[in-house]
């Protein structure tokens, strides 16, 4: 079945490239129109996950999108099929008010970005600039968010969600987008990566 998922993805992208379709149109088909073939295996679980995210954050149900290999069935970046229990379920929340709220929380937690000690340090480098670079591109990465209660609550919620579906996914993770435009732009490298395999 998983080989068929890669075949289906290859066909969608090959047809789009052959027709010289606008990349954003292809991304829209894959991530906004097409239902996740992985969640089709257990539609009750898929609905419950999306519904719980929608309810927890008080956002519209349609603001919750599936992305990554759980949506495509295959990752050209990792060169591997989606596998139950071995792959993550990546969630994209496209909701401007929630995006704004978490931006404001981060702004307050760092005293207007004057106190950068709340950000993680990786390999001796503070991640504040990386966090802000993503913000400029309309993508809020909770893993790079400064330390605060809201960050802990975010990960507590997604950890509970992950623990409820151990037979489906390795973990369930979420990120925030300011708008569909930013979400679509973030997915565009998928098409270029596919072309490298041709």
C-alpha cells in the first residue's frame, strides 16, 4: 500500500510539472484539497485529532491542516515512505489570530526581545534570530519559542495527543502559520525536491 502512495504522489507531481502548472496550485491540491491518505486508514482517529486541536485552541476546524509525509504518503527529503509508529504527524494551524496571540506572548516573555536568555541555545548560538527569521516568513515555530508557561502548555497538549495515538504516529507536532499564503510557500520546496529525483 505504501508503494502505491509514493506512486500516487509521483503521478500528481509528474502531471503538474508536465502541464507546467503553477507550483502554488499544485501545493493547494496536495495540502488543502486532497485528503490525507494516511488519515483515510482510520478516519475516526483523524477526525478526533483535528477536532481536539480545533477545540483546544478555539479555532475553526478547517484551520487545521495535515502536512509532511502524513499528507503526501512519502518524503522526498528523507527518501522514505510514511510508516505507522515510525513517522510523525505534522500539523499546520493556519489561523492569524492564534498566530498573533503567540507572537504577543513571545514578545512579552522576552520584554520586547530585549531579554534573549529565554531562547534556546544550540551549539553555543542563541536561537532568537532563527525564531524571528521564521516569523518574518509567517511561520511560528513553537520549538523555538522563548521559555514560558504557554510554551509548556503547547507541548503538554501535543504530548497528550501523541500518547493517545501511539499505534498511529511516532509523535504529533504542530506549527502555526499567519495565512494560507505563508503555509503554501512553506510547502513549495517539495516540488523542487521531486524534480531532483527525475
